[in-house]
C-alpha cells in the first residue's frame, strides 16, 4: 500500500529521468552565437524593402504609365518617381529595371 491507502502502484517518475552523466566529449562546447549588429540588420531590411519596391513595378507598369502620361492615378506615378530618378542616375539599375519591365509588358510587335 502507498500513502493514500491504495494498493495500485503508480509509475515511478524517476524512470523517465536520465541516471547516467554525459561523457565530457558530448558536451556542447561551441561558443554562444554573436548577435548581428543593428546597422547590419538595418541594411538588410532596407535592401529587402528596396527589392520589393523595384519588383513591384513590373505588375504595376501600366498603372504607372497611365498615371504619368494619361489621366490615371497620380499617386501611383508619384510612388514610382524616385525609382525613375534612380534608374537615370545608376545606369546598371536602369538596365535591370527596363529588362524586368519588358518581362511584364507584352509588346505587340513580337506577335506580328
């Protein structure tokens, strides 16, 4: 019988605990990982946001074109205006954005 007066034996909690010590060669001896500096995390986020900004122009090209040259949304045209300026100042970026937009824009001259 146990303390409560039951003759039913309860499983011992001690059976699930490890009883042997780990050998010294299995102990994790790697130094703690250093935290990335805040300025590096900031630059990573700026880079990711800029990439999303650039890649969003492809599907939004016609809305941008209507806002810039026709009677479309001026807000969309103003949103992509800094990218237009950057593409003029940095020719490789301009080449990349132009090539990327051509993937999204169907040119009728190729169909004829």
